């Protein structure tokens, strides 16, 4: 399974640097000088290899210079490129309470009484913490966001393919949060 570790947002300056939106917990390792990145354009399958020549943080963004990319025109052509890794290349986590996003995506979500809630379609990372984006059972369009915190997520079994939750009252209501709009 292919996992995205970064995306080229745009070029930076005139010497070929690119701004990378980081999507990994280990940017210092993934974008280290000498690291080989495998990139592809969205909706394309062919991978191109790039070697990191330099990387630095600038105003909260990661700026990367790749070997062979030395001007703005060439770096502009990389806009939208996704840097990916194979999930099989990831080491197993030492902590039983830590999970890679791809391990959670696709798991069934149930209440503690066994009631099916839906399936995790994505793990979202926000400033407030991680959220599980869940496709509601029987509703192809319905999405539910559940904070990935111990107070709500009571157990995760990747082996069994199940996440058990104990949500606070109202969290699973389709109209949760809409009442303020009606006042």
C-alpha cells in the first residue's frame, strides 16, 4: 500500500526550491539530505525518484531542494507531486497504543454494545488532535468525525479489524452542532 509522506505545494524562489506540505511524523528522516523520494503526479501511477539535496524549515514550511531541479520553471512543474512510500517499508510500532493512519483506515467502528457505527475512511490531523472520519453504516454519503482520544475510543484491534467507541451523548446525532445555527 502506498502512503503519502508529502505533497509539493508550490515552488519557492528562483533556484528550484519547493514548498512541501509534510504528511509524515518523521520529516527529518524522510526529507533528510541524501534521502531518495519517490514522487508521482495525482491520478498517475508512474513514480520518479528524486534525491534531497537540501531541506530547511522557513516560516513554518518545509523548503526542499532536489538534485537536478535548479530553476523555478522545473520546480513549478512539480506542483502537486505526491511523495510516497510503501507501507511495507515502515517499521512496526513499539507502542501498542500507537497506530499508523493506514492501519486504522478501513476498520469497522462499533459501540461497546456491538452496534455498528460505520467504517474509518480517513484519519485527519488537526491542531486540536486526530479525528477519525467515519462513513456511517448504510449511508454512502454520511460522514462522522470522532475525536481519536482515549475517553471516546475505548479499544482498537487491528487484528480483528474493529475500533470500539463510547461517544458522549449527541456525538453520533446527524444534527449535532446544527442547533446553534437555528437560534
